[in-house]
C-alpha cells in the first residue's frame, strides 16, 4: 500500500470514529449498530462493562444512554491509528465526555483513552472491538431548582 492509500484508509477510520460519537450523542441507534461487525466486542470503563457481539453492545448503549433525560457529548481527539494490514487496523483516541442526567440531577464529566480494533469489510471500515479506560471521572449533583439550568434539550418531549 502506498503512502497516499495509507492516508486515505486512515482518514476513513477517523470518519468511522467521528460517526460513532455523533450517532451515540444523537441517539441514532440503527446507524450506530451498522458501524460494528456482528462479532464485535466492547469493554467500557476499563472492562467494568464488557460485551461480546454487536447486539449486546447495542443493548447496553441504548439501555444506558437511550432515555431522553440522558444528554451526552463525546469528543475524540489525538487519534493514533496504525494500519496492521490492508483490512485491519488499531487506534488509540483521547476522549473527553460529558453526560447530563436530568432525571437524577447529575452531571458526569471525564476523560479516557479508547483502544479500538478495526476491520475492513466489503470496502468499509467497522469496529471489531472498542473500549476505554478512564483517566478520571467526576460526578456533580445539582438540585432540581438550580443552580444549573438546562436551556436547550434536543430530546425533551
């Protein structure tokens, strides 16, 4: 593979991860499901939440983040992507995320490093495995009547 093709493949993997974060935050579960191969695995929070198979991963994500009261923002930065063959790759990503749970009146902020394995299937990159280990996480409760006031919520009914 020449240098130009390597850059094209690395950019396609970046796009895959960017879509992962966007679909997760917008609760676009069907689109998110398609980013994983059927036999994918995930290990979130250093393996505290570990799953084998795309459907188990999706059950966890929709169960944990699917409520309209769960607002999330995931930002992936500083990708270190290594092509290990023409159809496999690995990646490390810095994560900064915020979760606002309006039902339980808490904000969770943290940082982590994702470690991913990718596989190219039918010309498209997919996740074979994903997961992160936290460098820190903080939880901040807030009273129902303040001092925090949510002024926009895409998912509010």
